[in-house]
C-alpha cells in the first residue's frame, strides 16, 4: 500500500509542476503575441458619448429584464 501512496504522491506532484510550467509558457506566449501586434492595433476602451450615455457595446448584447421596457433616449 505504501508503494501506491508514493506513486500517487509523485503523480500529483508532477501534475502540479506541469500545470505551473504550462501556465508560465502560456503567459509568455500571450505576451509575445501582444508584443507582435504593436500598440497601433489595440482597440480603444468604450467611452462615454456626448449625451453622457455609454456607447453601445461591441461584442455583447444589452440585457433587458423581462417586464421592463428599454429606455429610449
């Protein structure tokens, strides 16, 4: 039984180490990709319009709960 516990502890240890290494490699690849894009390709954050309301979202649809009307401004 002790051999099984030793084997299991080694598998868990190496799984944790592999996860940490994979996270570091993934983060490095993310940073390299962003560096290749350059600062000119970064899209600006949403800004407030002239009337004080936020501009429409680019990727998400506006959520309106059931029973409430969307305010028309």
